[in-house]
């Protein structure tokens, strides 16, 4: 029998009030309860006047919080952020050469689709290893670009939009699901922005949102892809944008419970001060974790450039010698044991690194997370690390 060292180190005296730190679906907004859905438009057609009104209210609230230019469209689409990105790629790409940018799992998924699923003739792939980011100086203004603005799986985000020429000829499609409502973005320089409510708003899954610039609309109305488009990807009809999609008439049947949940989160965001208040909450959360990691001997952010560290999907690697000197199999086992120990103590749920990323931790610090909970979480991670280290030393001595 192996000795149990979980009591060898003093446990912190206080747990976080909420142990939900998952990177998606994420924690509900403070004060949420199922009663927030009591006014949901259920048991009726979503195409009834009151149903369309609910959806349009959701559109308007998102537009206001994001600070969209007046001539940008916003609409709810099927299949979460994934559906929104696929819709944009299948509907818009092929008119020009495409630069695909990837530095984590989701970006690599879009690369795979562009290379293996879409018959694109002119495609360049720029990719980087986990923790790094691509060289934006290589991007051609005459080509379309597809990228993930905030790498949920790697904790690496685009530092700014200075590299984007506002007069570029090509479109920029930005998967922004872990960035929207959480950090400043140069939306006026982007042509397609996609996200889901299940990230920064703590909403339910299954629905995506797509934002289109006038240039993206022009492309849709002047270019017809050479491949067939399924119904859930069709943004145009007879060569014209289906404006109803952006006025409450969704492509397919949405969940009005999810719509109500999104409205609740959006109303909460407006009540605390809007977009800037959301950004401030994220930065308060990030400061706590960054200060802790910066002073830690055994942890570091996976991002190699401090400017690219994501303040929402904070991805952390274990740098202690006892961990890095172990085999990859042992590292994976120890990281899983660390996460399991924190879950068993009910202090942090679902904070394992993404399955394709190096073993470590991924802590969500979006606007629905309270800074006080993160401050209470970090001592527990310290305790868990010491416990895992002690158990590993004992296992080594017994081998």
C-alpha cells in the first residue's frame, strides 16, 4: 500500500465560494439561479412576434456590449462557435488566396478543414507550437485570413491589432469565442467575428453568434462558392444576404431557454457597467493569477511571450524539476492526479490543460469569475503540488 500524503501539508483554511473554473462551458454569472429563466419564451414558436422580439433584444444587447459599428450585422446561428466559424469558412473562402494561422487545437482544426475538407486552391498555413504565436508580418493584405484570436487551448492570444491594415483587400475571419466580452478587440478591423455564449457570458452551449462587416456582406453577395452549402450555412438567398437572420429570424429553431439565459447574462453585464466592467473583472482575475505564477518556483505560463498571455484561458505549465525530469507518461499521470486532488477537495473543477496541450493547468478567469475565488484557489494548488511531489518521491523510493 502506498502512503497517502494528502494530509502531510497543511490544507488552506478556506475554499473558493464557487469551484467552477472550467474554460467552457464556464461559470454562470454571480447570483444566477434557474429562476432567472422564468420568463423564457417556451412552448411557443420562436417565429411568433414575441419570440422574434426576444431574439432581437439579445442581438441588440450583444451589439451594444461589443460596441459594434452601426453597419455591422450580428446574428445567432447553429452549432456554437464551431458552427459560426464553419459557416464563415464555407460561405466566404475561395474568392482569394487564404492564410490560415494556428497555434493551438482549434486553429489547427480550421487549418485541417481548409486543407482537407474545402477544395481551396491557394492556401498558406502559418502555425506555431503550443506557447508560441505566428509572425504576423508574413501576412499578405491581399489574402483572406482565418485565425483564433484567443487560443483557449494554449492560453496564447493575439496581443493587438496593430498588424492589421484597415484598408486590406482580404477578409479577416476571427474565431473570438474566448475573447468576445472579455478583452478589447479591434472589431472595426475584422470582417467576421464569431463566439458562443458559453465562454465569457457563462451561457449555455449549442448556439453560435456571427458578426459580419460590410466587406464580408459584399463578399457574400458577389461570390458563390463552387461547393454546395447545407441549409445551416446559408447566409444568402438569390444572391442577397438573408437579413432576417440578423433581425431575429434564425436559420433553424433555437432554444428559447438558451436565449433567455443569454439575455440574463447580457442584462447582468449592462447592470455592472457594460463592456469596460467586464474587461476590468478579467484584468482583476488575471492580476491575481499572474502575480502568483510570477513568484512561483514550480509554475509558469505556457505562453512564451508575456504580451500574448491570455487573461481568460490562463494556461499554466509545471516547471519543477521533479516534474520536468519525469517521462511524458509520468508527467501526464501526475498532472491528472493534481487535477483530481483539487476536484476531490471541491476547490477547482475542470482545470486540466486541454487534451492536446502539454500537461498542466488551465484556469478560466473570464468576467463571470470572482477575483476572491481565484485568490482562494492558488494556495490550494500550492498544497496539491506539494502533495503530488511527496507522493512521487515516495513512489520512486519504493521502486
